[in-house]
C-alpha cells in the first residue's frame, strides 16, 4: 500500500462537504472577473483552516497560503471559479438558477475539490516541509483571470504549480496528462474585405466582396495544409462570415472571423502572419482590399516534462496502476493556466468524471454537461498528494 492511499480515504470522507459546495456554486453561476457569491462561499469553506488569505484587488481571486511546520519549497495549486454565458438544459435539483449562466466546464467542481484539498493539507500541516499556495481564480473563460492574478504577484515565491481540469470523456477518477503541450493557444482573427457595391445584375460595375471572402476561406485551408508543419499543427477555423442584405444588391464589404489554435509559439507566429497575408493577397488578386485584425488570446499550455511524469507517478500511487494514463496527443482547447506555466514549471492534468451508463457523454461547454461527482474524490486527493510528495522531496528531485 502506498503512503498516499490514506489521502484518498480522507478525501472520500470529505465528499459530502465537497459535493455540497460544488452544487451550491453550480446553482448560482457567476461570470467573468467578478464572482462575489462564489468568492464568499470559498472564503467560508477556508475560514476554519487558519490559512493566510489574501483577496485579489482587481478581481474576485483568492490567494490562500498554508505554511508547513518546516521550511521548504512552495507549490501552487490552482482552481478556476467562473461559469459560461449559456443556459443549462439539465434537469437537476441544483441546476443553474440563472438563465444564460452555467457551470458547463466543471469550474464549480475544480473550486470545491481545491477547498477539500486545502482541508486535507491543513490537517497535515505538521508533516509539511514547505508551503502550499491555493489560487482560486476568476475569469478563466476568456477573461484572463490568471494573467491578472500573476500581475498582482500570486506567483511570488512559488516554485511550481499544479492544476486539475475535469473531463466527462474519461472514466470517473481516471487521470490523464502528458509532457509538453497539453492545450493549444487560442487567437481570434477577423477581416473586412472591401470592394464596391452595386446592382447584383451588373457585377462587372462593382467589386464583389462575397466570392473573394469565400475564396479567402478556401485559401486559408490550403495555407494550413501546405505551409504549416504537420508535426507542429494548427487548427484554423473560419467560424463566421457575414455579407449582404438581399438578393439584388452586391454589398460593399464582407466580414470573416475565426479562431486559430496552435501548439507551439513558432507555428502560432507563422500562422498569425501567414493568414493575414493570404487574406490580403486573395483580395488584392481580385482588385479588392482587406483589412485584417488579430487578437492574441491564451498561449499554449505546456506541461513541464518532469512535473507531468511526477503527476502521473503520484496519481498511480494514489489511484492504482490503471488510475493514470499518458495522453498520446494534446487537445486544441485553451486554458489561462498557460500563463502560470509560462512562469513556473508545473502541470495540468485531466480528471475523468464520465457519468455512468452514458454512451456519448456531453463534453465540457455543452448545455447538457453532467459529471459523476464520485470522481471528484480522486481530484481532491490528488491535489493534496501532489503537494505532499512535492514538499517531501524538496521539489521534483529525489
Ligand atoms: Ni475549463
């Protein structure tokens, strides 16, 4: 029996409290950087633990520090707290009480599990050789919450960082991660293609932006397959195209918008530059002009190789040999934990919460996303186990 197994037992005993907190947060989802009710719930759960708690000034973020009995390194454990701007279509006693807001990405579970882990670790303060920083962040869903908390110093004195993200696609309690890129960067691009409007029966007297926009979309797909290294892939999706008002008018302009995902800074940069050249070039070939814009989103979430291996080892010791898998490939979603991993080594892992008896579970961001709460005990225990072993070893070595 591994020395970590009692942690799983302790986490199971905390399950009723952890699940109750998750459900309370689930029923009252909050969006963006301002999450006063969620923040109050987390503070209430942490209050009896005697941590040093600091509130983030510009957002609802919370930084709670547990100082171990003996000195040593500092590990940061992170949970995100915000929901998504969408309505829930699940019939649950604790379903979202707010139209247009839903915890469809499991951040309610992340937050509840981390408060559980804080309790497990606070109970073991005497055994800890170092410190644990609990980072409860708002605004993961596109609001740069982690970035703002880093600006206010959440990483000061932190040696490494760890985070868990649930997934309904893995069996409950199963851990999956990998070395290197785990999730993609996510940029937004858009373009206005401008020509000359006129009568739809006389296109030669106009400069029709619609066929040019269509051609640009096709050319972008050729650009990705011909100019980007297949072993350093990008996903480029034009997800919006808009032009025209009626059947007999050629409009003056057409708008396109899309997302660009990449797994390395190099392919990201190449694609950002290239896609704008392609759109402008296609427009120019037809005598039109294109104005392109690029909005940089979250960077690549890159796991430190040593920390990813360490996390998998800890997960196997905690959950058994079949409890953790090395993922063969990254996923092209994005995470603002990427900003943390740009500054300190660490890893994010996925935690399975697939509901039982469901053949095609609804994924994260689905209006019908459900999770098996039993899987959360493994997440609570894993946060604590990673911290215990990291501090015991004085870091990754040993
Ligand atoms: Ni998420």
